[in-house]
């Protein structure tokens, strides 16, 4: 018998965000691989299944995260190919900033092995709730910070710009967990091409434990250089200009409405 793989989300807040179906998959699995930076999450998952294996030891100082991810995927698929019912549990949503889940499912499918994903509450979901943002009001652009820096992107300053993993802005080697002020200055100068220096931005961090306080620190863009950033910090830039109507399209729609 061939094994199977389900990648599930643990949610952002310990014990509060996991869905019933994700919990059920963990409880019924033969093997559970757990990817959660906080040891409390791993201890919690250990209470649901007797065979929980942490993926954290694959990380090492100075080691490329690409290599780490490959090793994680290899370990997960080895158990699937041995015929076991495998669950890979990821902090937050298993498909959001979780390359291992996507790669593992893709490789399982290539080997004709059943694999799929169950969603979890992500940092993005918490951000909308904690900051009171409706993405349908002005629209949102989401980018991983370094990718935003590496490529030419069209920034819509009439909507929200949300930059993830800002603490490692400009990291091309994928071996660091933070970059210095010189790298951050490159990001700021890039943003200053679109926003004024005194534009108010928010440094956001979701609550992980029930006793945690959400970080939603408002500062000026120019002060980002010296702001305290962690691996969990997300940068939120609100709209800087008003929405401009596309009058040509509006006129066309008006004529269509009249014809109805």
C-alpha cells in the first residue's frame, strides 16, 4: 500500500486557530512532521500524536534555507513512500510562506502518491482582523520583501502595500535571519520612490500565545531604518493617494446600463 501526505495548518495562535479537520489528520497520522519555530507549538502537537518529529533541526547557522527545505521534503517523502499516513503540520497556513509544503505535495504527485493541503489561519488573516483592514476596500499588494527589492514591481499607492519578512530585506544568500541597516536603507530608498518620507506605516506582528499582545506600531517611513524588527515583523503601508476613476470604463458601463 502506498502512503499519503496531508499538509495542515496549525494557525497563528497556540491552541486557538487549528481547525477540527486539521486536528483530526494529526491525531490519525502514522507520522507527524512539525514545522513550528516555537517549541510550545511542538509540545502541543506532541499531545495529539505519539510520533511527532520536529523539522527545526534541519536549520543551521550559515546553511542555505534552500538546502534545508530540500532535506525536509526528502524526510517527509521517505515516510510517505514507505507506506505511512503522513501529516506535515505547519505554523499558520501550510501554503503561505511554507515552500516545503508545496514542494512535498508536488513531488508526491510526481510519484503518483496522494497528497493535498488543508488550510490554516495565516498571519495575513490575523493582520486583516488586528489592523481592521478590508482588502476589498482599496485593494492589497503582498510581496516578500527581498523579492520586492530584487525585481521591478508596479506599486499601486492607492491600495495597501504589505511586505513580509522585512527583517531579512535584501538577503540573497538565504543564510541569514536578519540583515543590517545598510540593506534596510536600500529598501527605504526604494519605497521613497513611491511614498513620502513622513508616510505613516505599521510594523505588525500577530499574537502567538493567548497572553501575547499584537504589535501594531505606527511609525514614519523614514524611521524604519532604526526600528526594531524581528523575523515575525510585517511592514504595512496604507494608501498614499486617492483612487482615480477610469472615466472611459465608467462611461462605457453607463451606456450599457442605459441599454438594459
